C-alpha cells in the first residue's frame, strides 16, 4: 500500500494505476517475501530512472511524462502475469517448508524462474530505454546497424545494452538476497541460478523490444518531433 501511495504522490502512478499496483503488490507480497522484494525493487528502480535526464528525454520522446504516470492498463500489462505466477507459487507450497515441497518442487522452481525472468526482462528493457537515450554516442538500428537519432525505435547503444544487463542482474540479485532471508527458499538448490537468469532475461528482453521497434514500430525520432517543442 505504501508503494502504491508513494507512486501516486510522486506521479509515477495515476489513481487507477495506484489501485492496480496495490492489488498486484498485495498478492505478490503475501505469496512470498522474496517475490514481493523483487516486485518492489523493479518498481522503485524503474520509477526513479524515469526522472533521470528528463531534459534530454523531452527532446527525444514526445510521449515522455515526468514520473511516468502509469495507469491501470500499464500496471496490469506489467504485473498481471507475474502476479498469477506468485499466486500459483503460493498455491503449490501452501505455506510448506522447503523439505515438504516434494513433488511440487519442479513446479515451484518453474514459477520462480518465470517470475524472476519476467521482471528481469521488464527491468532490463526499462533500464535500457531510460538510460540508453542518454548515451553520448548515437545509437544504431539493430537490424541494419545504421546510425539513427537518439530515441529512434529499434536503436541500440553500448550504454543501453549494458543497462539492460544491469537491470536484469539487479532483479536477480534482489530476489537472491531476499531469498536468503526466506524460510521457504533459502535452501533451494537452484537459487544461485537466478543471477545468470536475470542477466540473460534483461538482455534478451531489451533485444526483442528493439527488434520489434525496428521492424514493426520503426520511426526516426526526428519524424515524431513536434514542430514547436523539439519533442
């Protein structure tokens, strides 16, 4: 509730977005402590990064809004699938301890990996978008490697790619550290695998988004700059 309210006060969330975030957060946090920490880490880092380099972003993205102002549609699109995964995780365990997972262990592992991979993918793409546009080196179109203006759909840069890996790793580390404090996940033998999973998901998610941007959404940034505002 505090995160949803804080997001609304900081204009990261609209009213509908705040209520949706509350539902997503409540389901996720009650399912498992580590899952809740991962969600909060993704939301807080993404919201903070929308404010970095606002002046530059206004010149390259006509849809840029201070704080992001995510509404319920964006919250559900970002948080709907992992919320279902968190609920399934809780259902499979039923409050059991690690030694009682039994036949549910593979499914629990699958839910966790899917959950972490999802948020790592989202976080990697978000960090790449928010930080990549600040690169002093012009981006290149991912399909042709043609130099394009900053903010062009499908454009990639070294900074953006590094940011996507960092964002994915951030999610993996957040889950890993929180899991060490969890009574249900601290002894899971596959726990350390969430770190490389986070990096891979972050880079893959950002790359797929760039490919879609270059092939389906492609428009040069200069083609969408309003005449009087430079963005």
